[in-house]
């Protein structure tokens, strides 16, 4: 609804006052920053001049700790001021984006609730701008004009929304302003979605939809699973959920307490601006490979996921497709569970522990401890108890050997030294035998598992891998799962929330590893079964069957691409599929056939998109081998080749393989379906869909002898 000139004048006058207040706050905070730096220098000087270099008694230690506390307190105060200043800078750029006029039941006055990225207070602590994460702000995202309410600390607050208004503001100027009963006016949303993509992922705080808000603010379920099509905002929801959690539980949760597991380091860099744009510190970011390296240690060199993907997509004989499929399956996980269960009752490898013909512990005694006395405990706990038992006996052994040493030393000092050396060697050897027996190598146990289930081909290949110091990616999750079932966890005490993106690309057993490691920690899962890029591990069930207590939020609307691109992509995965989408107009995807070499026509399409104003262009090939060939053939230094080893997202024009395009989006996308490297039928259908759905405004498919999937030109 269009606003009158008088309404514009009122709003512009208010924004001017708010902008002045923000500038004043910035000036005050900048002055405080200078003062806090001076205070830190003064505290350090006092510490240097008055602190004790040597501690002669307990009072000296107490005095130094008191001085250190002062320095630490000054530094914390400085960090807090910088944090407030950062939020003011963000508010200065865009003061607010929404307004809700709400009249609470039983109260005559109407509250004008302006909503922005953080809170702004006026005189007497009056709130001039509400943080979008505040409970009262939820009405902007979830309610229409009329009866409404929100959940506060004191209970449900009900009343009536008299007005909803949306803004596009830059500094002290209102660029657009509308009244509407729906959450986001289509004209504003269209303008946001039509913008050129020239940077990393940005916030959606001003355009969060009702179903997205539901997932962001959920606090009733330990595991929230967000399931939606390409462009439905799944990753954005997770990041805004992280920001909401940091606000909701700000007294007990910091950014370092949240970790996100994403496809690769490029994607981690791509999303790294979202939380800072919302005034929060970035959370931890990791990948499954890094988790494996942390949990399994550095004894062996691990093959990474993208080596496996490249081998699968190029048809390399080095990849055993059946092994990849089986080792990621629920059936394989069940066999590992059965094997560990058997180990808990029989078959664990114990032996006599002896020295110089003397028995420290007999095999039968150790078996009784393991299978009978400690049987109520997990295997790892049993072994730790047995090791403690052996350590106690080693204490007695040490005393006995020392006594012998003293006797020898009385007669001959040289013989005494020799006896001491021999004694030390005996103790160390016995301790090593005890340690090795009670701290089994999970890789050795996994090899035993493969042999036990007569998986001869897998067992012999794994043995060769061990001997060469190299572990295939397909074996990492099974080894991790086996170790977890033994009872060896990991200390994630600092982690209070886990986000796992692209869950459809994890095998069943990989998800079991996640749920076992983070068994009591709240999680947010994100995925779309239609974007599974590895057909060998695609279970079609999003792997959430491993988390039966999860709460699913289904998104049915895509916001990324134009109407033409969205329809084209939907037909690739299901001709009857009818996801909703924002009706943003654009050109039909172009199907371009090449003759001879495709590098020339690709360069022409890139040039066309550049001239049309596309800031970000991606040329996506099926494999890294094709990406390297194409990049070399084009020979344009302004075009960057993205490789699996890259750790930062590159803006502009890029060439990259299909599996590195996960989660990214670009103004224009060119997908190469060459005769040498085709997206082959049904097994690559979802991979091809994933590539095409990266496009916001323009899409071209360059193909050889025939269009992919029989699509008619």
C-alpha cells in the first residue's frame, strides 16, 4: 500500500533523529575505545612495575593474580566496547527494516515496534529499535494485521496488530517503504532477490519468511531438521538460528560454543560474513575430514572426500564403487555393531604379561576382569580399569626391582648402575605391553572386523592401505563408528550446538558418527534429497532415520532463481514436482550445442554475461579434470580455477567442478556437458540439478552431441 506524503515526512523525520542518535553513540563509543586502550596500557605498566618477578610466598602469588585480574578486566571491558561499536556501525548502515504497531489486550496505548539488527535504546532506557531476535519481533515474521501475539518470559502476550510496515533504508535515507498485511511485501522481496551477487552469502534478516522463522526460533526440540529445495534458504536459516541462539542464551552461549560442519573450506569462507553482519562473532567451522583427523589422530594419511568423488565421476578403476556403497550403508553399520557386541563377550585378544619368567598378570585373570567383573561397562571403560589394575601391580614390581638394585649397589656401584638400567627397561617394556593390550588400535580392530565377516577383498585391500600408511575415505567413517561403539568418545565440552549442512551427502554411517559423537548436544540439520551429489551413498531418506527424535521443518518455496530457471530445474528432478517460487522474471535457460571444442563457445557466453552486468559467474564442469582443461583452454587470467585445496571463496568469474559448487550461488551459471565428461543419465541426475540450481538470474547449458537427459532444444 502506497504511503501519503505526510507519512513519508513523519518516517523521514524519525529516521533522521535515529541516525543522529546512532552517530552520537558511535562518537561516544569511539572515545571510550581510546580511554579503554589507555587504561589497558596503565594496567600493564602497573603490572610491570609492581608485579613480583619471583614468588617467595603465597602472598606474592595472590598479589600478582590480583594485578592480572585487573589487566584481564580492562581487556574484557575493551572488547565489550568494540562489540557495541560494531553493532552501532551496522545500525548506522541500516537502522531498521520493519515496524509493527501492536496494542496489547487491556492496554490503551499502541506500541510502535521498529525492528533492526540489534537493539537501540533512547532516554530512560526506552527501546527505539528492537533486535530482530527479540520475542516481540517474531510478530513481524509470523503474524498478519489483526489478532496476534508472542511468547514472552512472563507468558503469552496477546493483542492486535494495527499496522505492518517494511523499509529499505541506507544510512539516513528511506529508499522504499510499504504497508502490507503479509510478512514481506513482494515488491521489496523482488528487489532483494534481483540484486547482483558479487560477494559472499549475506543476511536475510529483513526478508525472513514465516516458515523460515519457525525453524530459526525453535527451542522445543534437540534436533531440528530443515528440509527444502535449492534456494529455499536452508543455510541462511541455520546461520540466523545460530545468531538467535546467541541472543536467546547470551548468558551461557558464545560463538565458540557453536560449530558448523559444511562441505568444504570454500563454503565455510562463503558463509563467513553472515554472523558478523548480524553483530555476532563467527562460530567454529569444520568439515567431516577435519573431524576424522581430530578423532582418529595423525598415524595415517587420509584420502579426502573429493579424491573419492573425482574417482567416482571420472570412472577411475582405483575406486571400488561397491565398497563405497556398502561401507556407507545401514547394513554395514549393523555388522560393526554386531562385531563390537561379540567383542564384549568373547574374542578380545588377551595374553599373559610377564617379565624374566615372572607373571605380572595371567591371560585368564584379565579375561575374568574383562568379561565378568567389569562387564557392565563399555569396552573402553573395561580396558581403562584393567590398565589401572596393571599399573597398581607395576608399582609393586617397581618396588621389588628397586630393592634388588639397592642390594646390588651395596656391593658394586657399577653393577648397581647396570642393574638400575636393566630394571628401568623391564618396567618400561611391561608398561608398554600393558598399555598396548588395553589401548587397542581401532584400525587394527577394523581389519579384524573385515576378516571376521569374511570380506576378504576389503580386508586385503585395507591391510595394504595400512602398510602403506594410507586410509581410503570409504573406511574413515566405519573406523570412527567402531571406535565410538567401543566407548571412546571425545571431549566436546565447549560445544553447545552443532549445525550440519548438506546432510543428504553424508552416508548413513557418517550420520551415525555425528549422532554418536554429539549424542546429547542440540543440532540443526539442513538438506535436500534432490541435491545428493554421490549416487553411491544416496539413501533418499536424508539420513534422519538415524535421529528419530528430530523435528522436521519442511520448506516448500524457493527464493533463489528466476521463474524460468526454477521451472527448468524442477523438471530435471521430477516432472510432476511443483515447488513454489518467487515469481521473478528472467530469460529461459539457454541450451547451446558446440562443435569441436567447447572452450571457445564458453568464453563467448562468459563475455556475454559480463557485458550484461553479472558480477559473479560460475562455469561448472562435472569433474576437476574437465575444469582444469577448460580453464587452461580459455586462457583468461581474470577467470579463477577453484580447486579442492582452496580455502577462500573467490568472487568474479570462476571455473569449478560440480562437487565444489555445493551451497554456492552466482548471478550466472554455465554448466558444461561435454562429450568427454557427460552427466550420465539417472545416476548423475541430482548432481546435474544441483549444478543448474546455483544460478540466480541466468543459466546456460553447453553440450556436445545431444542435450542432457534428452531435453529438447
